C-alpha cells in the first residue's frame, strides 16, 4: 500500500499555508504544515503536505531557489501532484514571484502545462474573463493598488502573469468552466496546440472550483490560491489513493496539559478578545514594551507571576494595546524595534510556559505566531478541526506535542480565547 502523501504544496507565506492546509483538511485530506523546508523525512502518514515558505516578496531568485528546494523535499517524500499556493489577490511584484516560481517548477518537473487560478469565491475573490474581482470591484480598484509591497495595478491576470514569464499565458474562460470538467480539459488541449503553457482560469463559484479540480487530475503542477484545493481530494478518492473519509481528516491526538493564551496582535478583533477574556476574570499579565526597552526582564517576571496561577486555568499574557498606546510606543521606540522587542519577549514567555507544563496554547498575531513557533522549535503542525473560519487547532510534530491555535489578527469571534478549549478533550 502506498502511504506517501498524494499532494505536495509549496505556499509563499505562513498564513497562506495555514489557509490551504485548512481547505485540504476540510475537503478530507489529512494534512501537515511544515515550517520551511524540513531537514528530516515526514514523521507520520499524511495525505497532503504544505511547506510554508516566506517567498512572496523576497528577490525572485531566492524565491525560486527556496521553492525548488521545497519541491525536491516533496518529491523525496513521494508526493505525486504539486501545488504552488499564492495569495487570492495574486500578490506579486512586476517581476515576480509567481511567474518565475511557476516557470522554475515547470522546468524542474519537466511538465508542459499548468493553470493559474487565485479564485476563492467564498472570500469574494472571483475571476471572469481573466479579470480578478474583490467583491464587486476590480483588483486594481480594491485597495490592493496601494499595497506597500505588492501593489496590484492591473486586474487582467493574463497580462499580469505574462509580464512575469516568457512562457505563453492564455485563458480558460467561464464558458468552458461552466460547461464542466470535460469542456475544461478540451480547452486545455486547444490552448496547448496554440503554444500556451500557463492558463489563467475563470472561476466564480465553488462548483467552478470542483469542475476545475476534476479537469486538473492529471496535471503534475497546479498554481493557485487555496480555493482550487476544494476540488482535488475527489480525484485522489476516485483513483483509490485517498481512503480517509472527509469527517475523519481533522482528527488530532489527545494532548493534555496546562493552558495559556499569548497575544501580540493589536488588531481590532484581538483587542476585543483580550478584553473579553479579562472580563471573564481570567488572570492576565500585560507586557509593557517600554519596560522591555528599558531592559527589564519582563519575561521572567511574567513567568514568576504565572507559576502559582496556571494550574487553576488558562492565563493570558498580552502586549495587545489600543491604537493610541501603540502609536505612542512606536513614536518612542520605532515601530520595528517595538515589534521585535515584544515578539522576543512573548516568544520567551511561551518557552517558559511550556517548561511550566503548558501543552495547550493559543497565540494571537501572525508575526507573533511566527516568533513563538520558532522559539518553541516547532518543525510542523498537524492540522485539526476549525475553531473559527481560518483558525484550526493544530498539533505540533515532535516532543512534547503541543496543541496550538495560531490566530492571525482579525480572525475569530469575541469569545475565541475562552471557547476554543471546548474542542480539546
Ligand atoms: P496581527 O496578526 O494582528 O497583524 P502580528 O503579531 O502579526 O499581529 O503583528 C503585531 C505586531 O505588533 C508584532 O510585531 C508585535 O510585537 C507588535 N506589538 C504588539 N503589541 C505592541 C504594543 N503594545 N506596542 C507596539 N507594538 C506592539
């Protein structure tokens, strides 16, 4: 029996990887998210692997080298189909990195054709006549034209991608997509006769994604947002390589131990979640960036404060503050320095809490999560059940295994920090 993962994915950023991994689990594949290209083989059996890179805005040659290293690892793990995941708003610079990475992966796999489809209709990212819409608005009028790193000033994805690659870019229009998988396959055949090597694919609904997925069963490489992942498990189920039933893909091992919440996000949703948890009477420790800047050992103070409390229920360690207070701190310390100080302190606190016996940990904030996961030496995350859209419980690979919920800023309901535990036994 083949126990190698069927699908190997390369994601160009961390939260994008989590998004894709969550989609795959939802569609019935047991999925692990690896943080960077692993230096050891897969430790357990999975149906899909997502390698999270940070390659969206780095120079194109670095993005290519990292993506090729990820591909080699996935090939060695036995994956048979490959998926390059980028943002549903096709975030890229004029020169890349979507085109150069797709090119390099095609060459390495010696594959003549792939698709490019960032559509994610549930999140209101749709593609029609090759143009990407965010809600009812064209991409270049959606606010994305002002993005500090990847300004998107053209909604015509055929044109955008053609500027990034020497391969001929074409379009599989919605007339083919709406006619179903066979029509999409036949359109692929026609485009290939015309010398097209990468095709933007229209998609405006989940049903479109399922049809596209079915039509792409035999493509060695797919490039897409996370939406296309919905349509892939059906292929593996049909060819017998995926036996797990959809409801069973998110099973996690039981992880018991003490509980804590670490919050370094200052997003509106997180501020409300912090206030809510404090309102329930949970013990809370505020990490003050100015004390950190003054050289105080805030992490040790926080851990000493937590020691007698933590056995009685979850504690909250937070740097989360209102915009005025964050602005004042940033004016004094500089935004980057303040951010780095807080991230380091929260990461040290996370490490100390694990030493105190914490095994169930919620972390709020994208950058904060990155810092915590790196301090804890977590190499990979087994993806479990969703707590709120976009935020699953995960189990870290390795010893000790930790139950981790990594919540990016604006995600989650107001009672996220108090309700999430209910899903863990
Ligand atoms: P989000 O997902 O909400 O964007 P991140 O963790 O990615 O959250 O980013 C929040 C950033 O703000 C981090 O770098 C964090 O260290 C920093 N930060 C947190 N609290 C404060 C604060 N009180 N003052 C200044 N910076 C802060």
